């Protein structure tokens, strides 16, 4: 007999499996339609979640507009900045 926690963990695993399947379906459909949207299906660990919360808190304190203070907006900005950083390194060689 499974404990309540084991049942909950199994339910979580099933939902994550369905989530990943949905991400694949979405990306396949957007590619088929020529849509430029891509869903990464990103799962964050506690440390990354805490980092995002720190950034969002700082953005709140400094008056960053709400639409720019979302997980998606922050990750997009971070990716853009990291890409620029790498391209600078690459171009310096």
C-alpha cells in the first residue's frame, strides 16, 4: 500500500509527463504553422526560483513596469544579455 506522499509524488510525475507531452505538441504545432513562438518547458529548481523572486522584488522596488516583471520577461532579458556577452567573447577572438 502506498503512502499519501507516494501517491502525491506519483501524481506529480504523471502531471509533469503530461506537461512535457503538451510542450512537444505545442512546439510541433507552432513549427508546422510557421509561428515563431517556442515553449521551452522549463522546470526551475528552488535556487533558481529564489533568484527570480529576488529579481522580481528588486524590480518592484525600482519601479520596473509590471509587464517587464514577469518570469518570462526576466528570462528573455537574461537570455538576451547572456547571448550578447557570449558574442562579445566570440568576436574578441
